[in-house]
C-alpha cells in the first residue's frame, strides 16, 4: 500500500489486479463509516447527440440488478439505518453510503452487485428517461437559474464538452436506446475506471480485503482515450441576454479560470472570497449592503479537472439596472487588480476559505468525499494537503496578480437576465 498524508491521518492507496483503486482512511475516533465509489466519467466524456448519459446512470444504478429486485437496494440500506445518495457532474459520478462500522461488508457487496450486474432493459431505461426528462423540465426549462447557467456555459465553451449540460439536452435524453446504455455501462463502470474510498473506524488491511473479496471478480475493460479537446483561447467579450418572467433582473459576469490543480487556483479562490465572502466581501458591501443594488451576490471559481469559469452572479433589486451592477463589479475588480488587499482583509478571506475547507473534513463522509474528489479531479488524493498549504501561502500580491491575469475583458462572458411579465 502507498501512504498519502492527510493532516494527522494517512490515506492508504492500493490498486487491485483488475485496476480498481482503493483508498482507505482509518480513523478510530469516528463513530460511523463511509463508502464511496467514484467513477471517472461525467459530461466531459460525452459528445454531441449522446449528452446526459452519465447523469442518466445516476438514476439507473438505483434500479434492479440480476440478484436484487427493483427497490431492494434502497430497502436493504435503509433497514440498517444507513444513508445513501449519488451525484454526477462535469468530471465524475459517485455513489456514497454512511453507516455503522459493522455494515461495511454489506455495503461493499451491494455496491459491487450494481456495479457489475445492473439490469438494463427497455422498461428500466424508458422509466428513468422519463424521470430525467421531467427533472430537466423542472430544473432547467422552467427555471431561470437553470436556463441562464446553461446558456452561459454553452457560449463560453464552444469546443470543450463543458459546453454540454450534465443533465443533457432534451432530445438526447429522449433518444437514448438500451444499447446506448449497455455500451456506456460496459465501458465506464469497469473496475479500472473506479476509485473506492473507505473512511471511518476500520483496520485498513481488513477493509482492503473486504473490497478485494467483493470487487476482484470484475474484469477490466478498455477505457477510451480521453477525447477532450482544449478550448481555444477566448479573445473578446461574449454577451448574451435572456428575457424571463422573473421579478427582478440578474447580472452574471464570468471569466476563464484554471483547473483545480493549477498553481493559480488557490489565489483565485482567495480573490473570490475577497470580493464575495460573507458581509466583508467587497462586492457584498458594494452591491448588497451599502449600495443596495442587489439582494444577493454569489459566485467563485470552478473546481474542475479542466479550465472552467470564475462566476459572479448578482440578483438585482427592483428598479436597479445591469449597467449599475456591471460598473460596480468592474470598479471592484480594477481596485483589487491595482492594489493588493489590506492585511486584515486578506486574513479574513483566507480564514473563511480555510474554515470551509477544513469543515468538509470533519466527518467520515466528508473525508471520503474529499479523497474521491481530489483523486479524480486533481489526479491524486495527496492534493488535499497540498491544497491547504497553497491556501495558507496565498499572499496579498498573489491575489492582486490573479485579478490582473484572469479577470480581464477579453475573456469575459456576460449574461444579462431581463425581468419580463409572465404570460397571461
């Protein structure tokens, strides 16, 4: 086993003969255990005409298997008081359970069952396609936030598959065939495309043997070469408008930002906190508390495997305009680019970021989630400790330099949501 430091703990990393990666964090002080399965597949692995398959599988995986009737997976987990869920995003899909330590073997057996023996027939696929289509109608087609976010990313990424929404385009969702699903399952739910994380009061070698016993029978599969093309450098602002029956306008500004493993990402994270964090953030004060331009302002840099966007969203107050909001945002960006934040301002922002970072590591479930996330997106769970050191090392000059380098007009994407009257 390879040992990876994580604060006062260590993560033990082993790769089985079938390519399955296993990461174990033993913590005898934790009252509960967590089991996560992270698959290295998300919407970045999809192409035109077949978008949304990764997300569809998040639903299909809770269906029947060769040895479990529909609903039995859920019932068995709930019967022992455990919790479970799943998520899909641009770079990954993961499934997770939190449970009493004595139930690790049961959880591993259940996860192995659906990872290797999922039933994919006409009935199963049609049912979940309907569920996902309705989810898209609710979260995107009938949602100003969902529609606006989709438009923003669609225009900002014209070559890279971050262009596609993770939920998929509606025509693609409705058009999936059973064979599409079976091919996707055989390809991406292979052991050599999966990372299993165990965290909690376990003995590491015993936990490894549980995973080996339940998962080693699976055969590795050829994983397609990463097809993702680099997005060409943006050279000029892109601007869109959206009319929507919403009470007040919304202003969004987004710039290109680097991948999570990039050396500049930590400085951009602290910069975002200087601008947006709590009541002390410059844009919080300028737009919300003092200027009363907006009811809320939020955003931050994307934390993805590839370069993405740093976004700022402002929900304007009634009677206020996009021009006022954009002018205020420009003023504050230019100010921080022109002069480093004050020492006390930097300390507050950095402490806020570190608090959120460390809070995510307080529980077995939180540690398992961070281990899987950094292993998949940054390529190494050891990036967790490096990330903390990078955040601590961010200087005032680095914050100002990040603003000058990234928050520039030629890479800016602007989306203006205009309030319109609802149709009668």
